[in-house]
């Protein structure tokens, strides 16, 4: 994985548990379908995506910075699911 600045690392550490829960629990993916490398790649992409990318949930990412790891993230869950689906199709 590429080197992250402090802000990106903090955001990554908050997003990774959410992406993992959504992929394995909510979407029912297996570890063969969605590997640790996939999890890392998607989480990193969510943290480093350009501001002009048309990700539906991007406006909510700034809210993540203020949330703890146990927070409920209903506003971005669907956006993360769409990113996972898109990633797995490629």
C-alpha cells in the first residue's frame, strides 16, 4: 500500500472497519470473493479519491473524520456498497 499522510491514515483507520463490515456482513461476501488486498485497495481509494470523482457518498466523508470507529454510518453505507460492486466488476 502507498504511504499515507497523517490525515489519510486517520481516515483510513476509521473507514476500514466500515468497509469490512459492509463487504462481509452486509453484502455477504466471502474472503475468497473479497480479499484483504481488495479491502485495503478500496479503503485507500475512498481516502484518496479526487474531490471531483462522482462518488455519491463523497460529501459525507468529511463527517467520518469526526466519528469514532463504532459509529453508525447510514449515510455512506450505500455509497461504499456501490464502490465495492464497481470494484468487483473490474
